[in-house]
C-alpha cells in the first residue's frame, strides 16, 4: 500500500514541481535565474535554500515565496492522497535533486552543505 501511495505522489509531485517556477509572481530574479546563477539550490525536503547565508533580501524573499508555494502544493497532495506530508516532500525532494543535478544547480547534502555537480 505504501508503495502505491509513493507512486501516486511521484506523479503528482512531478506535475507540481514542473509548474512551480511558472506559477510564482514576477520578481526581479526568478527561480530559474537564481538556480542558474548559483544563489539558490535544491534541498532533499523539496524546498529551496539560499546557497550563501548572507544572500540578498531579494534572494531570501524568492526562497520564502517558492517554499510557501511548494509547501501549499505538497500539503494539498498529501491531503488528497491521504499521504503524510513528509513522504510527499521526500518524493518531491528526490525529483528536484535529480533535476538540479542534471542542470548543474546547487544541491544541499544530508549534512547541510551545498555542492554543485
């Protein structure tokens, strides 16, 4: 049963994750630009983070906006599928990290360090 729930989550999260950067409000810097510039990276929990602790307020604001939108979607997916939120975040995180590695964006490892493939 858990396996089937995980499969459902993977499909739904893939759809959500692909649309999140499009659905965000216009800003001076968008998520794709921030990842490409190396100022924002992907985390294993399906959220993003500022690569540099002293990131600008613009980058911090972008991170907060992206994470709020992602969490809203993850909660919705979890509720619709009767799946724990952390399971949805884990599946989303796996997908986002895979995408980040393919695109050579920063990823956060289990110890909290940023690295670029």
